[in-house]
C-alpha cells in the first residue's frame, strides 16, 4: 500500500466549477472520508481518483504510479489503476453468482484458476458470506450485497479502495455494524481508503481523517474528534452538528463581545444549583441512546443540552458552562 | 458455430461465380415462359443463360441502376414503351433477325421486335350472374353498376395502351366512357393483378381491360372466367425483345433473339396463350384473323403518355 | 512513474470500437442511402455522369398530388404509431405481471404478426372482409367500407407493427420491476393511476424508441397502402414512389427525389425523438431483471387472458386462417366449397420442377445469418451510441434508423448503384451475399433500436465496476452487458429472422440469377395471379419460421438470467 497524493486538482463541467485546486495526501494505510453536502464536489473527486472522470488541472499519484497528470493530458484507465470500489448501489452483476462477482477482478488480471478459488474463499470468509457463494445477488439482503461488494473490492489485493456512500442504502443498525466492520477490515489489511459521504456519522465511524468539503474546496481537514471539537467556522460547526451556535454575549464565559458567535457543545453544560451559570427554560426532554437530551430556551435561542436526570417542561434550571470546551468564531 | 457460418457464406459466394461466356437475360414474366425459352436455347446452342425474371418495371429499374457497369445482354419487357424509350436514348443494338420476316411491320423496328403480344379484353366472372358483355360500351349499362374493376394506366402499361388506343380511335367518346364508368362505381385498384383479384374473389363482376393471356390462363386452370375481345376493337400490348448496346456477348444475344423468334420459341410463347408475333405460328387463342386491332402511333402516344395518364386520372375523379 | 502499455491499449479500444461502429454503419447503410441522395440530385449518376444536376428536383417536388400524399403519409404514421402503442403498452404491462410460463407463450404468439408479410396480411383481410368475402359468406355481412378507409388501413398496419412496441416496453417494465409501483400503491394509488403516473413515465425511453421505429416503418411501408389504399384513392409517398418503378415509364431519379422526402421526415422524426428522450431520461438504480411479477387474483387473470387472447385472435389467428383457407382453394372463384378444397397447391410446392424447397433453404440461411449479423453489430453499435456518447454518436444513431425510412425498392437501387461499380476489386453484387447485405441494411434498425433502448436502462455502475476490476471495453460488452441484454437481443434476432424470411422488394431486385427466396417465389406466383399457390407458400413459410422461433424461445427459456421469460 502506498500514499495517495492529490495535488491541485480542478474540474469544471461547462461553466460550473466543481473542484477548485484540491490538494490532499492520504497516507498509506489510512482511511480518509470526503464529507460534505451534495454539490460540494466530493463524488466528482472520487470519480477522478477512480478514473471515471478526467481532471482539468493537477495530478494524482499512488505510490510510484501516476493516475492523473492533467497538464500532460495523461489519464490512466480505471482498469490500470488497481483499485477496489464499493458502490452505493452495490454494482453487483445480476447474472453472476456471489463467487463469480468476487472473482471478476482476478479473472481480469488473468490469475490462475486455483489461485482465484483460494482467494475468493478467503475473502468471502472475511466478510462472513462463505455459505452464500453460489447465490445470485437478487437472493441476498442489502447488507449482504454490500459485503459481497466489499469482498470484490478486496479480492484483487488493490493498493487503494474507494467507497461511494457505502452505508447510505442500509438500515440504521446495519450501518453501524457494517461501518465498524469496514473500519476493522481496513486496519487489519492495512488498506488505504477514500470514502465519500454526506453523513457525518458514517464519516466518524470509518475515518482516520475527515476532509470537509464545501463548494469544490477542502474546507477543513483533520481527525474526527478534532473536527468535531474545533470546527473551523460556523458553517463547519453546523454541518458537523458539533453543538449549539450562539451569539457571543456577556452571559457566556469569556463573552466579551469581540467574537461574533460561539460554539457551545452539548456536553459543555452542567446542571448546577449554586446559581453560577446561565438560566434556561426547559422546552423538551427526551431519553435517547443512553442519556437525556434537553431542548431549552436561552435568551431567545434554542439550545440542546445533555442532562444526567429528567427535567420537566417549563422548568427553569441553571447551567454552568465549561469555558475550555467553547470555540469562538469571529 | 462461427466456423459453420463462415463456411456457409463462402460456399454460397463461390457457388455463383459468373462465367463470362454466359448470356445474361432480364425478362418480364410469365416465369414459365422465360424459363422455358432459356432452357430451350441452352439445349440448342449449349450457351448457358443467366436469367433475371421479374416484371417490366423492375427489369428496367435494374438495367438503369446498372448503367455504369452494365451486366445485361438481352432485355424482354411486357411494355412496348420501354423499347421506345431505350431506342430514343440510343441504348439498343440494331439487329433484324432473319426469323422476324413473318412478323407484322407494326411489331418490329430496326432495333427491337415483339416476342409476342397480349391483347386487352373484357374478363368477367360467370358466377356473378351478370349478362355477358360484348363491347366496351356495354359496361356502362346499369346492370354493371359497382361491378367493374379496371387496372390503373399509371401502374400498368397494358391499361395505358388500352386508354391510348381507345382515345385515338374514338376521341372524346372514349373519355366520356371512362367518366361514365367511374360514375357507376368502377374501381381502379392498381396494376393488373390488383384489378383481376376482386373479380376472381367475387367482390366485383367484370374487369375492363384485362391482359387476355393471364385471364385465359386462369380460365384454363378452372377459374370461372370468360374472356371477351370486343368487336368494336381492342389494342395489342406487344412485348419487345431487345439487345443492349453495352452487351459484351452480342453474338450470343443475337442467337437468343433468333431463338425466341424461331418456330420453336414462338410455339413456347403460344403455349402461354400469348399471341405469337409471327403470323405463321398457330395461336392457341383468338389470333390475327379473329381480333379487330386498333392501330395507332405508338411512338407519338409514348410521348404524350403523361398527359394521357393525367387526363385519365381526372376522368375517373382521382 | 509508470503509465503502462496496457493503458495505451485500453485507450485505443474506445476509438477502435467507435471506428468499427462507424465503418459498419457507413458501409452497410451509408453507402446505399448516399447513392439514393446523389441520384436525386444528379439524375445521370447511374452513368457516373454529373450532368443536368438538380433538374429532376423541382418538377417532382412541385407536383400537387405530392403534397396530399405527404400529408397522408404523415397522418397515417402518427395514427398507426398511436394505435400500436395503445395496443402494445397495456399488453406489455400485463405481461410484466404474469407468471413465467404463460408469459413466454404470449411472447412467442406476438412474434407471429411479424411472420405475416404486410401485403399477405392485407390480402387476407380483403379476402375476409370484402364484398362476397369469407365473412359475408359465413355471417352475411361485409366490412368493406371499414377496410377500404383510413381507419381500416391504420388498423391493419397497427396489427402488424405493435409487436415492436410490445417487446421493447415489456422488457422495460420487467427491468423496472414492481418496487416503484409498490411505493405508489402504499400512497393510495390505484392500478390505473400507478400505471399512468409511475410506470408509463419510466418506460418512456423504451416506448419512444420503439414508437420511432414504428413511425418510420409506417412511412415506408408499401404493401398495405397499395393494396387497400388504391381501393379508395388513398395515396402516400411510398405508393407514389412505386408508381415510378411499376411499369412504364420508370423514373429512378424521380423516385430518388421522393425518397429524399422520406429521408427528411425520418430526420425530423429522429430529432423529435432525441429531444423527447433527453427530457425523460431515467436509469434504474438497483437494477435487477425482475420478471417474477406478482400472482394475480383469478378474476383479473381471466380478464387479462381474455384481452391477450382477443388481440391474438384478431392479429394472428384470423389472418392465418384466411391464408390457410386460401391455400387450400383450388380456384379463387370456386369459393369456400367442399369440392373446391384440396391439397393441390401445397403439393405443387414440393413438385420436382418447382424451386420452392431451394427458395425455403435460401431464405432460411440468409435469415439466420442476417439475424446473427445484425444482433452482433447492434450490440457493438448500441454500446458506442449509449456508453461512448458524443456529438458524433448522434450521427451514428441517425444512420442506424435511416434504412427504415427509405422504401426497400430505393434501397435496392442504392445497393446496385453502390456495389455494381467497376472499381471494386471484389463485390458481393450478383452473388447471394448482396441479399445478405441488403437484409443487413434493411434490418439493422430494429436490433439497434431495441438494444439501445435496453442498454439505456442498465445503470452505468455495472460498467464502472467492471472497468475498475480491470476489464476492457470488449470484456464489458461480452461479459457484463451482453448477458443482461440477452432477452432483448434474442427478441430482436427473432424479429430480424422473421422479417428476413419474407423480405420481398430488395430480394426481387437483387437476387442473382437462379436464386430464389420464399418471398420472390410467392411474388412470382402472385404475379401470375396464382393466389392459391402464393398463399400456400406463405403458409408454409409462416409455419416454418414460426416453428424455428418457437424452438428458439424454448432454448431461451433455459437461460439462467431471467431471460427465460
């Protein structure tokens, strides 16, 4: 496995600029997710890496192979990039069995039949679908289909695996489960992975690094926890749902009016009865996952807060705010 | 599988490599006649005949399309007009066969002669219960209302010949005749077979202007048809046999013309109930003596053909 | 940095495929059509002379009868297309909901209308419905007024052409499957609403594609307008063209000029089709060919079978029975009486002297080669047009529909002009191969249209997944797309086979000496007005090609990918 280096990639479709001078290095063995709203260019970038689109400027190399050199007009064909790709709609060939689907990349590489058989069995075992090898895709569930897709991506021992919203077609439990499996697999085999999604949860489950994209540029790059705790600006904070965005005022710690807005994460509040803190009116309290989430009104803004106990509607409580968790935006 | 297909294709291709010495003949029908003439000729001379047989229009279309690389030696058409056209454009080889001596002058020229001729007649279905018509004008009688079918001069050269002949012999009376027939519900459904078919099937009773040898042949086969040649007069639709000037086999072509106009060839023609061009070969149907032929200037009529056709279309309200 | 040689090879494949498609289409289709256009402009091009250019154009185009003929052609084509769609689409929809086995039988049944040549079908209807026709003999009334009228012609032609729309759209319905309909049903949509608001828009590409070909075929068809239209003075462009070949005088340049009009109409129809298609692009995610359908309650099933059955009786049984009866009649005028029926006509076919057997064999082998050839070419061309889209492929798309717009007679002339030139070192002209070439030219539109429609509905992710796995374009075509296109490819192949066995006009013009096809044989019989013999031959041809197709359908049923329905 080797580093994937993306340098100064731009792409326009007609008069619409979709990608603008993108540069990114995905280190060997790491999992990077391109996260962003629809239209931010993430899928286009993925397709350029895969060879399903060309770029207008820039270059992409993986190890010692050049995938793209736009200035020289060199674009390697997808079949020459030795990639794995997991599609959102699985992309399984309906007329081939599970085993035949998985074997396809090796057949294309003209591997000997015995080797193919061994590898297919191995890979199906890894995704725990060995007993379904002779079935047709239409006989499998969504989650199983996606696992076949992953197995197919792994079978050719690629140097890079690309994912296009692999979990979005699955139901919630499955998403979490398969997401964790993908992460474990990627670490187990030391795979270099690039994922594309608009779902921040998916990004958090899978990635070592998240590249937050907006309007064709990389808005922010970092580890999931860093992005979450220190979003770059209000937009990023909102997209990542990092917490409550409030106008900076004197009531919040450190509120000196110089910052325009402040990010106050949900966990930065603490119920207190010593009267030191902000006063809020409870609007709603629900139990979700494993704790109480409270919606409250503070000076005309609506905030969300975690609470250790149930709070009744219209109750007035005082919350202390941990200053070190705040992020100020100018 | 692929091998079989390739082999089949190759075999078919090889099977028809042309022999340059073969005689190429394009002929209008009837098929048994042209086939019979070709066979007889080969038997007599040993020269193989490559026969393309269709109807006059397609024969001529093929000839015209091949002009840049001509293939044909002898052309036999069922429409005298084609000979006139080709002669005018200098496409024909001048040749007078010794066997043409017994052919009437109206049916031969320096460059083409008739192989035989059809006469235009009235054909009526005896099962229709209609009285037997004797003359063209009989058919305007009320009893024949909605019972007449006529081939379209625009689509059948023989019908055009009839219209031209009647118009030249009777002038305006002929055009009034067509108008009257049209008023009485005469249909003009297409070429010869399209006009004859409804009469055979019983939907109509009478064909005005049937090609007589076809109707006679059907009668012989058992169809309930009767063929009448009006004593008022009718026209002949001669069938020209011509040699293309571009022929590379002129000697063999001439031999073929000789054969077609020989007693043996003309007998074959007669067998099909066509009137043989030679007067000294017995016709197996009403012949030169029995028919009253309207003679008119074929070449002049050919020049006015478009006008005639348009006038006819107008008369029958098309 | 390595960009290997195999990358170079891959990059050469796409232009190679494009080049191959272009080459095939230009040679097979482009040359003859170009010849016709040239002939229209240069009336002496058949002598390789460019003199008197354009002087045939004006006289022909300013003929007042031509305007009426053109309007008739257009209105006829629209009417036939709409009626065919109205018949075909509900049938196709019902078919998609059918349990497997019955569905396959219906498919086979609906190939039969193609086996009945239009002119035979028209003759059969005449025999049935005219004054003193069979219906009048049996039931006492005739339908001559209906038959010899505009609605009559439209009905007869729709009967012949609706299978094209049926097959293309039923395939589309199957690909869409039932999911989308289920969604609508949950939200309260009743079957009729579901049909019109959900399914119909989704099969629109397939519907438009096949409707285009029906439209163009109607414009070009000769037999029915000639036989039925001439009974009430109804002229279309094609009958006007044929008048120029029919007897004397003939006018090839004039015919070419009129063919130009047809080419223009085809061009505009094609453009309209492109614009409409672009508006209604749908691909289906989660593509599976879902032919299972759902089980229908018995009452609905009975109604559906009734509908299928009645269409089958009207479109297939009646004409064939009529042909059969006519085949057994000794004389036409004898009528349908016991002593006028015998095997004479049929036995005459097997007469040593007759060339019937040779004709059947020739027709069958040509038809098989044409079917295989056109389908293979169609898959390559469809791939180029749909997947390698560019401005140039639109031109290919147009070329592909072109032969259907020009009458077979004109195509034959174009083929003669193209291949009978002294400068070719080797030419198929005057060999049976010219017939194969003619069939390829005339039939290519069907498979290309049907396969492109089907290919447009297969999601590109199937291709992409293969490319990324290391496949080349050829592998994608052969191993990914072709198996999924198999059902429509087979249907298209059968249609080509069926039509080739009865192709008449070009066969007559181009058949080398001594070579007969079924159609030319029948034609020669009819030319002598030997109706019975011609009908007998047609009956045999229909039965033989029908059996072959039925056999082929059975083989197809053994196919695993659900092409089995």
